[in-house]
C-alpha cells in the first residue's frame, strides 16, 4: 500500500501531487483559506463515444480540488474523506483545458460542506457539492 500524500506539502510545493491528480491531468494553481483553484487538461483518453468528457471524470476532477480547499483549513494532525459527492452537468466539455474552483462553504468540527465549479472557455460545464468528514489521523 502506497503511503498517504501530504496535501499540505503539495500545496506548499514541497511534494508531488497524488497519482490521481496526474492520471486525470489536474494541476493545482492556488490553495488558501478554504479555496482552491486548478487547471484540468482533459485528455482525449477521457472522452466518451460522443466525443465529450465522461461525467464521472468531471466529478473526480472537482473532488480533487475540493480536497485541496478542505486541506487548507485542516490541522496537520487531521485528515478528511468524502461522505458524498454530487455533480450537476450544465453543458458538455471537450478535450482541452478547463478551470476548476472549489470553496469550503461551511467548516465544522466533524463535517465540511464544499462546492466546486468547472468551467471551459469561460462557460460553466458542471457544479459539484460534497460533504466531507473531518477526522484525526490514525
């Protein structure tokens, strides 16, 4: 089993991102105070038979940025895990670049509520929401 990636170290530029970021083509651009912004390079390998991005990949990319947004508010001895993830699609996205912004809307002792917007060519492609469990590291 591969050791956990310290997202605090990734945000600080001291560690490589987790493999899922690289697999999907998500690159963190900024993370601070419950906010994260990233660039997603959508590769043709992620397209479905209609030539647009498969919806599950959109949700996964949003989930990555929401994880960074939550991490900015965690103590070093805390970790998080998604409880649920809901993605609403507004228009199809194609291969190319997309921007993802995520914000922590509410940060409680044990649960955070996070939202994300995915945009391509300045237009909203999808929005996502997630409830995230906050817990102490083992």
